[in-house]
């Protein structure tokens, strides 16, 4: 029974709240209070209750016209607020937005035409000069990389016969010694030269070209990758890493170590130094 009564009063409260929050009901009550403001003054006056009732009757309910004025006036005000007010409100809102946009355009135009101050001009010149210096430095770095790539590319295109002629020249120059000396040049390196693939050849020539610049694994990989189309660079990375491993363990021309930045570095072994002197 208690729960049913609680639900009943809850439904009543929700219904009353819905009516009070309705735009029509809320607007009507505000209009009624504005239209019949004397009613509030009478209620809160210092007169006796009987006098208040008499004043209310004489002011609001004295005749059918009084009823019509008391309830019809607020109803007309409510209708005007709901159905007529939105049209001028829309016009005023649109006018305000358009005027605000015009003010923004005028402000932007004035700011665009305003001359820079001496301090702003100095800052702008410093910024432009710094950007020019960075551009020149990057351009020089790109030119250097292009030259390195061109030399590596030319070395990769060199025919095997040219390498063999270079080796023969070293061998002939060593013939002033004994036959054993000539054999010392042929035996350690002739098989190595024959077994080096193009990637391995490019690596040893890069390191010989600039041991400091091309001592890091990543710099070697990037330089060789740049000679191939973008779609093949993942494959080339793996081949370069395999070639570095072969140059360390199979050919014993390189040794590896850890650089200060944690990256793997490479340098020639004693056999590698001797090989490059005769290569």
C-alpha cells in the first residue's frame, strides 16, 4: 500500500514538473505575473485578509470583462512571445553575426596594413637568415651525399676484368721479390676477390673511401639503399646486413664493435687493411 502511494505521488510530481517546464505553461505564468502585477502587490501588502480578497475581487474578478482581462491578456502575451518573437529575434541574431564578421574583417585588414615595428623586423630578419643557413647546410650535405653515391655507383659498375688487371698490376710490381712474395699476394686475396658479391664490394669500398663517415652500420645501409628504387630498400637492407656478417666471419675483412651511441660500428681487420692495400 505504501509503495503504491509512493508511486502515485511520484507520477503526480513528474506530471506537474513536466507541465511547469513546458514552454507554453512557463511562458504563460510569466506573462500572467507581468500582466497582473497588482495581484502580487495586493498579496504582499499589509492589509488584512478580508481586505486583500476584496481588493483582488474588485481589481480582477469584478465582471466577465475582468476575467477576460485577467486570463486573456497573459494568453495573448504568451502567443506573441511564442509565435511572433522568434522572427525579430532571428533577424537580430543574424544582423549581430554579420556585423561581428565585418568587424573581424576590418580588424584583419588593419593588422595586414600595419607596418612591422623595428623589433619585429629584426626578429623576422634573424629568422630568415637562420632558415637560409639551415638550407645551405642541408644543400651542402645533400651534395656531399650525391658525390659519395656517385663514387660508390661507379665502383659498383666497374668490370671484374678491371679489378683483375689492378690485381695483376700489384702482382707484377711485387715480382722484384721472390716467387714466394708473389704467391703471398695471390693466395690470400684472389679467392676473396672472386667470392665478393657487389654488395660486399660496395661496403669495403665505402669504408675505404671514408672510414669515419661509413663506420656505422646504419650509414652504410642507408648509402647503399639510396642506389636502389624505394620498393627494393627493405630487401637491400637485409642483403647489406648479410654482407656485413660475411665480411666479418667468412672473409675476415671487418671487425665490429659498439659505438658511443650504441650503434654497431665496423673497421678493417689487419687482413682487411692488407687486402685494401692490394685491392
